[in-house]
C-alpha cells in the first residue's frame, strides 16, 4: 500500500480507503463489518471514511465498536456532517447549533475524543457561510477534529469559503470521480490544487459498473447494487446500454495490462496527483484485499489512450442525483 499526504495536513493516508455509505450503515452485519475492517488493516489501509447520516449513526456506531479496540494512532478517521439525523426535517444542515450538536454525537458513537478529518457533507445554502466556517473552525480549536474538509461543493462555494476562512481552512475535497464521471477535472481539481487541498474521491468504481459485474442486455446479478430497489433510481442514470458497452470495451484493456477491471479503474483515478485517496466499499474481506492491490499501479500512456478510446461517446460529465441540496450561497 502506498500513502499520500492529505493536503497541507501532516496526515499520511492510504491511496485506497474504506468507506461505509452503502455497507456499514445497516445493510451489513457487524461481524461482516469487522471482517472487512480487519482486512483493510491487513491490506495496509489506514484511512476510514464515514458520516453521521449513514444509517443515521449506524455506520459510526459500528466502527466505534470495532476501531476502539485498536491504537488510535494506527488509523486516520474521517466523518461528515449535514444529513438529516431524525424525523425532524430541521435536524440537519450546517448551522452552528447543528455542527456543535452533531460533532459531539459523532464522537460518542465513534468512541473517540477526536476525528482526524471533519467534512461538510454538502453545502448548506440556508445558513450563512460565515456561520458554517466559524462553527467548523471551533470544532478544530476545541480539539474535536484535527482538520476540515468538504464534499461535493461547487467551485463558487469553495472559493467563497476560502475568501472568508483563508487558504488553510480545508485540507480535503470529496467529490464523485471515476472514468464514468470526470467532471471534477475541469474546475474542482485545479482550484483545490491551487490552495493545497487534496481530493478524496468517492465511487471510483462508477457505482460498481467498472468492476465488470454488469453486462449489457442482462439483468443485474442478484444481490448487486443495481438489483436493489433502493438504488435503482441512482443507478439508472449510469446503467444503460451505451455505458455498459463502453465498460465491455475496457475488459480487453485490463486483460492486456494484466489487471482486474477494478484495478484498472482505481489505478486510473489514482493517476491524478491531486488525489490523496480513493474510497471503496466492501461487503466481503476479499473485496478489500482485491481493491487494495490497485495501490501503486502505474498505467502506461498506451493503456490510458486505449481507455479514452474505449469510453468513446459515453457522457462522462452527466450529473447523477446528489443526496443533499448544494446550490446557492447565503451570507450574513
């Protein structure tokens, strides 16, 4: 496993990190979660990413039980704040009151005194940005988080925060990024790089499409994400014959490079120096080990050119539905 520096922080994070959005938030039993977490340590993964909204605290609770048995300095722990945490629609967002409430609740569930990275899960257009920045900064000054980041903010939102909080406010950005979703390359990557902000990307396997498990014209395999009624709306935007045919064209490229489809996809995102880590999910330990093997792989120029050709006319910047709103900027 290779490691990269996270922005301007002193954190060294594994190129492959373990996430918990669709797995450890309640859809995977605790012992499976424990097995995958143990496999991550075995593979050299030291970076674990979760959020208060995943299972409304269930993912944090699971890792709190599992990780509390390991030395705190043996892993880098990240969580997020924004999502709705109860049936009360007001119980969400990035107000000062919510941030103060949710960081304490997250730390209690995670059984730790601090997180290494605290991230704004989405932008909150209903709260003055100055209030959000002050509240996040207080989390750090109170010793409850070491560093700050954000997820899926627009360039305008990022710049507005930097203008107010300074270039040292954030160390990380967490956008969706894969062969099938390349939009962050245009503005997010260069803007963040100019301010020393690293990328931690989610869905680098294109919601599972880039593993090669799905075939054009065939029903999704039983138990797969696309077979889940809860995910069929999100999957429908990327799971179409044109995209699946493009993925099929990637198969011989991976074979010629001596790589699995997942290794090819992960090595492709990690080719970018702006990245610190690519977040993967897993329901089985063998998936963790398989994904971990992508660290350190260098794709040749010929392979990269073949990938571009294989993707062809597939739209790689078509929006996918975001779980939270992210438009507008409110000032005091």
